[in-house]
C-alpha cells in the first residue's frame, strides 16, 4: 500500500505577489520576451518572473512592474493598457 505524501504549500506571506498587465498591440510572446530581455536583461527577467496567463495578459512580480512597463514603452509593437492586482480587475 502506497502512503500519500503531502506537499507543504507555501504560506500566503511567502508567496510571490503578482500584478497583471493587459497588453495591447500586434505582438507575439517572443516579441514581449525580447523587449523585456533587451531592457532589463537576464537577471532582471528572472527577478520579474513574467508569465503569460492568457494571450494578452502578463503576470509579473509586483516589485518589477515599472521596469516591465518601461521595457514595453521602448517597444513599438507592445503597449500596456491596464495594470491590476487581479486578473478579474483587468476586465472592468
């Protein structure tokens, strides 16, 4: 009989807090990643931990939102329409 191993989940205070960016423009995920890498580099990219939740919604560590916004400001294809602490807040 196999025993169940319970994985400990992180406490809410230990979780990484995310903000969500609604992006607009004619771009691909590779274009967005390249814009971020060109502006803040590999170390900044790792600290910001950007993850595409949907096609045009990017989750980012909340401490690096300004850097990510600046990287998209330098790009001609991508712009930030809205920023929210929840995905649901982007729809309003």
